[in-house]
């Protein structure tokens, strides 16, 4: 596994004025309307930022303007299985010209995202951010979304973007505190970023508050699907420009800049941040009585998978509601693999015992020929996919489990 402070464990929003922004369409019945087309949601990539406050109901109507079926997955959101959209296990895909109403309570405050279930549709830009705000706003001066994605140019070369653009400017006054919400919306690429000349406090991972820690060398690395909320104190003088650089093709590309302007916001920086308010996740896990499962990750998968209409009914496991599950993600391949657990968040266990890291995840990158152990409480009833695919590999294979 990669070091905790260097990489994501196995891994509003003020933007440059030249970034095309999708504006959420609201229907008379209060639903946010997402109109899917070959040009993105509402013709813009990424789709509109959907916002709610913790405890509120999220109501989104997907209108499928494609010539093929599609469905949305709410990545990292703990919600009823019928709203997950992850596979035929939960609900059928939305037919061309049809619509589907997603509605669920926002149980957790944090940074999440939505995406087309099909890989090719996601990579064509059918994705966007879901931001659930805390009931009491944390003490920050500015709150910025930085959604990382990749696409191919006309020559087939991979290009990285932030919020659909190649350059984003973030305005800041000296001594302000910025909250940067990083989302890796790439299906295959690790996001490696570095914020020049600034201390980076990691406050939340995959939408869930963590014990704050400072990253090494101001670097942040997120696997596909991962998110990180970081606090950055603007400690440079007015007129300064600090690039946020991303590893690309063996070099670095400055896709964003913190641009200082104006007089200091206060006499001194804010100091060490306090943790974000906790979400209602289990405080304890009964590891001694846990159901222990191994998920083999092979170059040529041998376990039953969900393949389109050929839905194999074989279960990976069934757990009674409230039971702790310990799962060994046994990567036997010569490539790293991305694993995403639907409907739940998990703890990453230590290698030698059942101690765990001080954060929650819903997605993890398992290094080649390594085993990662995760633990979670199966407290969300229903059928839940477990996606996994080789990093920079073909579309996801899917196992599934049931909570009764």
C-alpha cells in the first residue's frame, strides 16, 4: 500500500471566469433535472454541482437523451439500494427517452459525486459533483471544487482537466483559509497533485471526516473515484501566484493557481484546524465476531460477475444487518486494481493486526500482488455491488453481496 501521508490510501465554489459552468435545472416539483446527452449533462462537462445540506432530501430526475440505456451511480453516498444505480441488482437502466427519479436523504456531509454507470458514458463526461454541506459551516473563507478528469485529444493523447478546463484560477486574500474539494472523476488514472509553497491539511477522505493531518511535501494522491477535502491557509503576500501542479506524462502541469489579491483577511493565519463534524458512522466494530471474506482479484476473474443482462445470481456473501465484515482484497495480478464498495464506508486495517487507519474510505487502490484488508459494518440493507478493475484497465468487473 502507499504511505498514508503521501497518497490517498490505496490510494461555494469559486472558479476562473473562463470555466464553462453547468447550472442545475430545477423542475417545478423541486427535482434537479439532469439531461444526459452526448455532450454531457445539459451540454456541459462536468455536470452541474448538486448541493444539499446534511439531513435534507436529494431529489434528482435523470432524463436520458442518449440513444442507449444509462443509469447514475451516486459514488460514496450511503443511500437505499434502489437508488444506488450501480447495476441491475438495484434498478434497471433508464431507457432512451425515459426518465428516472432518484431521491434519498443526505445522511453524511461531505464531498461525493455522481457518474454514469457505464464506463464509456462516464468517460464522455457524464459525471458531476454532489456536495453535502455541514449543518454548521466550518470556519473557512472560500470553498472550491476541483474535479479532476481525463480525456483523449484528436491524436489519442490523454489530457487532464479540472472542472472541464485546462486552467483554473482560485482567488485568495492573504491569511484566508481555503477548503479545496478534490474529486478524482477519472475511471483509470491516479491523480497526483502538489500545491506549491502551502501546507495541506487533509480534513476528510471519500466524504468522511478524518483526523486532520498534514501531507508530505504538500502532495495529494487520489485513486479513481477517491475524494479529499483539504484546508489550505493562504500564507503568501498579495500579488503572489502559487501553482497547483499535477503529474502528467512524466512531468508536471499547472492546471490550477492560487492567485493572491487584496489586503490580508486577518492579522495572522487561522492556525491548526479542528476536525470536521463527524457523520453518523459506526463508532465500534466487533472484529472478533466478524464475517471474514476473501475477494480474489485475478487477471482473469474466476468468481461470478454481473455482466449486463446475464445477471449471475451467485452471491459473494450474505451478512445479517449490523454484522461486521472483514474482507481481504487479495490482488493476484501484476497490476494495481481499484476496488469500490457500494452503500458502505470501510476502515483500512493494518497489515499485521486488526488495528485500523483513522479515516473511512469507499474506494481503494490495491497494489499489485498485495492484499489489503478492510472492515465495515453491514448496516445498509439490500444488494450491493463491489466494483473492481485494473488501474488503467478495462471496464469494471462486479461482485456483489447482500445485507438482510
